[in-house]
């Protein structure tokens, strides 16, 4: 029963934890920063990479690719033109989910406490109050511990350098 409750709590917590986006833009991401970018009209398909350099002409990055068997991988360097970037985001930090885990754990612990309190009185059976307090506090503790182990990224939009405007070739007339 206890392992089933913990499994359900972990599943609920994992489904509630996702990455978040900060609205304050980052002016210039530094080389080595973790980035997400999208090109073309579909800006919802973000690719993750590590920034090598960013200038007005190109975004140069490294992305990790696993071999077909999934045992090892290599960092592959690639680039895209800055003009084709639809979205550029930089990871600003990672956060844990201890508070969310504690809340999910408290709820599941309360359910376990009610189940414990519904048992028949036998020798060394805890009282109803002990069942509820133990279930809620134990569930909150386990949930907070699981939430501390689950990390998600916090992303901020980055401002890519704008390319210089294309100039028309000028013709100079001489007399």
C-alpha cells in the first residue's frame, strides 16, 4: 500500500512539473549557455543546444546526439543563420519542486491516513489522530523529498543581434 502511494505521488508530481519561461529577456547569452531555438514558421518546436557563438550573421551551437544504440553520444557542432531564428531562449536557472511535492504528498498521505484510521482496533494499532497526522506529515516529507529530486529548467527569451540591413548597390556617376 505504501509503495503504491509513493508511486502515485511520484507520477502526479512528475506530471505537474514542467519547464517555465521568464518574461524578462536576456540581452546577450554567453558562450557555453544552454539555449533553445526554433527556426522557420513553426516556432513551437524548440531544439536544445549549447551556445558556441552568436553574431549578426550566424548562431553556432553544439547539440548532443546519441548513437543509434543509445550507449554513447557526441557533441556535434552546427549553425543556423540569425535571420532564420523564430525563437531564441536561454536557460537562466534550474528549480526543484519541493513545495508541489509536499502538497501532493500531503493529499496522498491524508488518503493513507483515512485508510489507516478505518482499520479495526487491534493490539498496537495507532489511534485515528495518529493515523491522520502520520499520514499527512509522512506524505508531505516523502513528497518534498521527491520534489527536491525533480528539476526543471527556467528559460528566458534572448535577444539575437539583428543583422545589418541589406543595402542596395549604389552607383556613382562621374563626369
